[in-house]
C-alpha cells in the first residue's frame, strides 16, 4: 500500500494526539508528537536558567538548540516516551508549566527552524502521522492528507482539566480555561508560523463527537485519500 504523510494540526487539547496515535496504529505508520519536542526544549531551558516565567535568554537558547537530542522511545505497551539528551522526560513535560514554556519558546524563529529541520528528516520515508501547529503549512506543505482539528474552548479546557486530575495534578477549571484561551491567542497570533488551517486541510470539529465516532470518520477520510492516489 502507498505510504503517505498525514499532517494533523489544530488547537491545544483538541484531541490531536489521540487521533494521530490511533491513525498511526491503524495504518502501521510512525507517530510524531511535535508539541512534545517544543515541550522538551521548554523543559531544558527552564531547568538550565535560559528562561523563567517572564523572560527568555535568546542568545543562550541559540547556543544550545542544535545540541539538544530530542527523540522518542517506544515502550513495551506500544506508547512512546519523549527523550531529551538520553533522559525519559515524558512525565515532566506534561504539566501546565511546561505547556506554557513550550508555547513561549515556540514563538522564537530559530527554535522553530531547528525543530522543523528534524521533523522533516523524520518524514523522509513517509508512512508518518505528525501532529502539531504548523505541520500542514510549514513542515510538510505537500503532505498527502492534512487535517485541521478544532473543538470549542470550553470542551477542550474540560478535557485538559480531567486529564490533569487523572494525573493527580491540582487544577482549577477556570484557570485551565483561561490558559487554554491564552495559548490559543499566542499560537494563532505569533509572528513565526502561526497556527492556521492550510488551504487544502480538512476541517474537523470534534466538540460533539465521541472518540470512537471521530476515529471512524478519520479512518474513512484516510482510506478515501489513499484510494485517490
Ligand atoms: O500540542 P502541545 O500542547 O503539546 O504543544 C505545546 C506548545 O508547543 C503549543 O503551545 C504550541 C507549540 N507547538 C508549536 O508551536 N508547533 C508545533 N508544531 C507543535 C507545538
């Protein structure tokens, strides 16, 4: 079967990674979570004094960005853990604090360029599902299938809130909603590769869909696209 590149973009917490992982499993493709890569950079910069809650030392970041080894390691249960310089940082990067650091560090042009180069290399052999904010517009503008996911902010904040609760992290719904709106604003208004739907992407709103319902529709879209090629 012909192997393609599937680019999945959209707002934070709208289920991109759930869909991307499930589609990759269905198709036997590699799955790459590019948000995790920006999160790993944010974690490194916070831990090494290159950024704090308000400021970023851009010159310092520029010096280390190409030396960071960011990758993914496949676990026995089929899940993937994010690796940073040989350390499994999967749990450390999934906090609101690191989400915020990632969102801020991802506004810097040279950070994006470094990560985009790595992401493009990962897609050399196709057979890949990649999710993020600029995959269909910048990383793989020629991807054979592009999806743009969205859901109402309240629905996304509720999902994020439950996720944090399940992980035992304390969270306040109003705070999560506020941060969701702030992140949306920053992701869509930044100068460098703002989040936007590619002209040839299929818009998919999953506010009212169950995980099962949406997967059924996504697989139909995927199969239809493969048949067209
Ligand atoms: O998808 P996520 O919440 O894990 O992403 C964390 C942040 O990284 C998000 O606020 C925006 C940024 N990001 C990006 O700018 N480009 C990508 N391709 C993926 C994520």
